[in-house]
C-alpha cells in the first residue's frame, strides 16, 4: 500500500491510501486535488472515509461521489453527505483488503472518529487517520466536547503501537512546536523536532506523518502527567490542582488558544 498527503485548502492534508489501482481518500474537503491525483496516478477511488463533519473535511465528497461512485463512510452528522455508511467506535471498516478499526475520539466534535490500520504484509507500519483530534505537537480545539472527553480520546491514540504513522489533517506542526517548546523548553526531543520540521517546511515538504512514539516524546497534550508540563501549566495558572490531570489538560488547551 502507498500513502500520499495531498496538500489542499489553506493547510489541510487529504490522505490518499492506494495499491496502484484502487484508492481510499480520507477527509476530502474539496474534490479538485483528489481528482487530479487519481488522474495522474491512474487510480480508481473506491472509498471516502470521514473523521468528522467540518466543511474542510467533507466539502469535496458530493463532487467526488458524482465523478467516481465511491462509497462514503463516516460518523453520524447531518453535514456528512448521504448516502453514507454510518460508523461508530468499535466498528471495523473493510477497504482494499484491509481492516480499518474505528475509534470513537470525541472532543473536537462530539462524533469524531479515528481509523487505525494494523500492519500487514503489504502495509509495513500501522497507520492512524485521526482528523483534527491529534496533530503533530498539538491537538484539536474543543468545539463540541469537554476536556475530559478529549483527554480520554488522546489517551486511546497514545496507547497505539509506537511505530503507528500519525496521519493528521492539518500542517500545524511548526505553530504547535512553538507552543510545545514554550511549555517544555528543556525537552530535547521537542527542540530537535522543531529544527527538523523547520528544515522540512523550507523545502516545502510535509512534517507528517508523525508517529505515536514521537508524539509521546514531544506533544505536551500527550504529556499532561510529566513534571515539566505540569510545572509550566501551574506557573501559567497558579492555584490549579497539579494532581488533577483533566484540569491540567484543560488549562493547557486554553493556554494554547490564546498563545
Ligand atoms: Zn475540524
């Protein structure tokens, strides 16, 4: 299987996963870049997989279905174009001979889903399509869910195998790492990854996919139990209970909103 990040809109990636004949696209917020890639690579689009209902993730679906007849799979929401196979956490979705394990990850939206593909003979590393839940160095904003829900969702993702490739939906890495290095100035992994990503962006290359193992080292939103992150959050918001991880996470998320 091959994996391509199609840059689109202002800073989105639409993930195209294919076997040189048939393809799956995740979160196509517009049709044109997907149609161009299908045409260029000679691929037949069979499945459209949706993580959540925001326009920049579903805006291209109707046009893609019209052109390709691809099947749509995603969460229950009026903004996801119909017909759509409605999925929820615990479901398994079969695409191109592979199983995508459906994970419920509420927080950014109430019905946000993530999709995990285990490694297999023709997929050497596991893959995670996580939409706007986990980003490299950060996490999505809480539009419909509580800090408690988002923290629980991120923990589900953090427990996936360390070599899982994290295919998130936006190129937010440098801005996230600016915040991450502010929160953890003495974390050498974050500082080193920031330099690496700056070089990638100068060459116009994506900073993703990341991996779960790397995110556990650099992403403050997966590190709300580490002393450095707790101390920083406490300095930003004195009076917080450092033993209440949900409160630490909530304060960290609010801090990032205004950083
Ligand atoms: Zn979103």
